[in-house]
């Protein structure tokens, strides 16, 4: 189906890029069954905020906690309007969609501005330092090196990145 990117992304360098999508149409689902948002892992070059794409993917409901008391993505997804997760089986392709409604167009413009700011920060500071700075300022974690992300998780500081993007 056709999907339109509206959210931020995070690079998982060895498994793809994680993006938030606003599905326009999902084959096999009626319009009223189509989720408002999906968290998707895409292969290849990630789409830019606001870019209309087509994606062939496996769709799943939000996962439950891995163990009792563990992080509950499904609960948080409910409050964020995330109706599921998608795993891209191929690279994204461009799509031609009608002009989105005003509210969605504004949201996409804000996300595009945040992404452009993140790109400028990384260009100015370099990928290693700029990646963390961009995540702190905009919430985009695309440029954070895997070892830095692992070190932040191991030290218990990864929450600083996940609540950033002021």
C-alpha cells in the first residue's frame, strides 16, 4: 500500500532504518481499519520526512512486553496512535499521492524542518558528535553510531535520547 512518512527515524545500521509512517492505504484493510501511524523498519536509503512512499512489508500489531514488568511498546503505541509495526521486505519506492489535509501537511512540515536542522547539525559537527547533538535537539537518531547507542544503553543513559527532541 501507499504510505506517507511523517515521523522521525532512527538508524539501526545493520538492520535498516526505523521510521514512523502515516498509512494512506494498506492492501487488504478497509479505510476504517487502517492505523493512523505505523513504526516501520525500512531497507536501503530511508525516506525523508514528508516523502510519499510505497512499501512492501510484513505488518504486525504492536508487540507485548518481552517479560512481566518490561517495556510495553503496545501500551505506549496505543497512546501515540501507533496501530502496529511494519518490516519492509524491499526498498521503499516513490508514490504519488493527493495533497494531504492541512493538519497532516503542517505535521509533515514540522518534521521536515526538524530533519533539516538535524542534517545541518551533523554537517557542522561531524557524524560522531553531531549525531548525538542532533538526537538531543531534534530527536532524530539517524547518525548515532551503533557503539555509541550501545554504550548509552549499557550505562542507562539511553532514555536521554528517547526523551530528547525539544
